[in-house]
C-alpha cells in the first residue's frame, strides 16, 4: 500500500516533470521524428522502472526528489544512457541544459 503511494508521488514529482521537459525540448528544437519516437520509447521503458525503484527504495526516492527539487540533479540524469532509445534524447537535453 505505501509502496504504491510512494510510486505515485515519485511519478508526480519526478517522472511527469521529466516527460514534460522532454516534450518541451522536442517541440522547441523541432527534432526529427526519429528522435521524438525514441524519446517516447525511452520514457515508456524508463518511467515504470524509476517508479518501481522508488516504490522499493524509499530513501532513494526521497533523496532523488529533494535533489531534483533543489536543482542539484537534473531529471535527465535518471535516464539510462546505455538504453539506445534514451541516448539521443539525453544528448539533446544535456546540450540544452549546458546552453541555458
């Protein structure tokens, strides 16, 4: 029961804003359709994994939410760079963060 609640809170505070950030960058940069579909596939695979981890490790979930809230960690850093679906969007978002 509490695991479901923690997972929901984590999704609300981390995964949903990450999805919004990716969507915003995709629209702003007018990225090719291939990268857009890869970013959607990345979120479809990584989102549930992050929520599952948060539901199983409350300490990690709390530390991650706080770290993102204070700006110490970017939500993009939570994505798996080894996942080929995520590599392109991580590069785009990391470059956008460096340019800002």
